[in-house]
C-alpha cells in the first residue's frame, strides 16, 4: 500500500514539472516574438562588394555578430551607421545576428 502512494506521488511530481516546463516554453516563445527589430533591412544579399547595409526603423547603434555555419564567431562589431564592412570574410554562407536596443534579429548572409 505504501508503495502505491510512493508511485502516485512520484507521478504527480513528474506531471507537475512537465506542465511547468511547458508553460515556461510558451512564455519564452512570446518573449522571442516581441523582441524582433522593427523595419530591419539587410542589403545587398548576396554581398559582392565587401559592404553590407543594415537599416532599421530606429537607426540606433547596432551590435553585429557574424557566425559561420559551424557556429564559430568570425566577426563582432558595433556600428552606428548603416554600412558594415565584411571584406575580411571569405566567400560563403554566414549567419548574422543584429542586436539593437532590446531587440534581436538573425538572418542568413551570403558573401560572394
């Protein structure tokens, strides 16, 4: 009889923790949706001249982090204009992460 109570209590704890983690996942998704950069424009893409332009509705300072496809950080800089020099990067496909104020966006960047 005591074993049955133990198993029931264990199951209740398990289901309670699963429901809490599901609620946390829903809240995390809502936070990610609300932190998109408004009016983000990244051009030209693909980049052929070594310069890419990043414009947003606010046009405030932006932190730019560029990763290769293996996830290795290859460039990190802070820009206060629209122009970003990427001539030091070899041709290929990259992931660019843009942070502006409290908003973040991630895009694919192709350099030829």
